[in-house]
């Protein structure tokens, strides 16, 4: 699990705010999610992190496993495909108050 936490932390640190911010400092959930996914996939593909056979997928419908009985799809799930092995579920939410950016 430490590899997973390290991978998420590295991906968050590498995110480019130019791909997350819309106008006048406004951030929305979808662009942030896409940039996180992009950075995490780059870390995996370039061999900077090794999650083994685990993959990250977006908005996976796993209601058949009864983990999300309301039909809610999390933003991301880190899991081993074709198994019941789910390592992490990630949900991004926008903060209600603006985040102070430090340049």
C-alpha cells in the first residue's frame, strides 16, 4: 500500500496547473481528474513507479461487486482487472473555498 500512496503523492506533485485551471483561477473537478490520471499513467509507463498488475481506471461501474450499490461511480479505482481485488477508490471534490496558490 505504501507504493500506492507514494504513486498518488508523486502524481499530485507533478500535476501541471495549466491543465487544471480554466479562467481567472477557477478549477473544476474534471480537468483536475484528467491531469491526475495523465500524471499517474506517465509515472507507471516510464517505470518510475511499479504497481505490478494493478491498473487505474476511470469511472468504473463495479456495481456487480456490490461495492457501490447506489450506482455511484468513483472518479478512479485502482484494481486488478478480472478480480475482486480493489486497492483504492479515489474521488475528487472541489473545495468550497478558493485555494491559495503559492508561486
